[in-house]
């Protein structure tokens, strides 16, 4: 029997039952355990967790999930910035594509919101600093181009972006060449940085983009393999850094290493939430002391 053989009254009745269920606040109250992956796909980029339980929900403007083939991020409309960008990096993402430099607004930002443009950082004294680096996405022209959306940028002091931050990016790719795959989460927090115009700047783009006070990154290092979440152990190398977004930053990224716990405290995020809490407790308390080049 097809739906169309129901009488008009039956359809109204079914509609009423659906309405009743939707209005009932207790309908799903049995499920009290928060699922960190609600609203997200099984993206490889979130295999270790969704650090802020971001959802693609226009009513969550400060923690709005944007998923791409190349990376996943939580966007904060009120800062004009990502809270975090998360990506898996292994050798399959690397290739010979040239840097595309096609900075542009991200059309996955809801059209009701302001979409930061490629011109919004102009003359600000801050770089359009990549979170997921262009050089981590060189498998194809389209994959590289994806890194140039403005939701993947932060106003970064030139010395931070071009030296300290870049040296860590380059070291990450060295780790790839040594037989590893990486999970990387990067973002910014706070307000007020110094760029090439001097002084402290709190916002750019007529207030639409916050200049963060700090830039941070978490890198989980695994030997190449499969079943990645289950391979994270108490001995897994985790590199976390918290850097000032200032021109006076030193260029040795290793000096800015902190524990993941410190970063969780500073950002309010929960990293590695898909890893058992016992293992998180061990690896998040350590400060990396491994090689820096
Ligand atoms: Mn950069
Ligand atoms: Mn955690």
C-alpha cells in the first residue's frame, strides 16, 4: 500500500503524531552521553576527535563545523576566524601541485553571515597566515586551492608566520619523510597582536576579524599504519605549541612547547577526545622534548 492510498484524515493524524514527538522535550532524554561526533561525518581529519563538538548549525555561530575533503574546521563568526582547523597528513596528501595563491571567501560560511574576503587583511600589518598549510596539500591543484579559503587564515604577525610557525610546518613534513603520519590541529585564541605596523592591534577589517594574541598547534605523530586511534598509546609523541602573535617572537619553535593540558586550559577545547581518557591523561600532561629539526 503506497502512502497515497491513505485518506486525508490519516495523513493529518500522522502529521500530528510527528509534531507531538518533535515538541516533546523528553523524547531523547534517555541518551545522556554526549557523542563527540554528532553532526560530523566520519572524516579522517576528525579521527582523534572533534575538539569543540562543533556542529553545522546556523544557531551555533561561534562553533560552526565546516567540513572539506582537505580539512575540517570550527568557525567562529564573531571572531571572523576558525577556532581550530584539523587535518590528517600523510604522504598521499603531498605531490607536485604548485601553490595556487587564490585567496577567497569561504562559501561554506552561511550567506547570512559576513564572509571574510581576500582583501580584509590588506595593509593591516598581518599576514594571511594559513592554519592548514598550502604545502601540506599538494596532491592536486584543487586540493591545494582549498587551503586558500579565508576560513583557513588568521591574521598572523609576519615573524610568527614566516619564521617560527613555518619552521614547525617544515619539521612536520620532515616527520612524514621519516615514515610517519600526523594528525594536526591548529588555531588561535585571545585578542591583541603586533604586526609590522607596530603597536598592539585588536581587530582588522573594521572590527570583523579579531587579531589573536596566541597561535597554537597540536601534532600527533604515528608511524605509518592503519587503525590510527587505537595506535595512540602512552608513548605516542605529541607536540603542542603556544606562540605569541607578535613581531618579537623568537624563531625557535621548540621554545614554545607546552603540554596539551595547558592548551586545553587556554582554549577551552578538548583534544584527542576519541582516545581513551587514561591515555589522554598521560600524553596530554607531557611537554615534548624531542628533536626540533
Ligand atoms: Mn603561514
Ligand atoms: Mn583531551
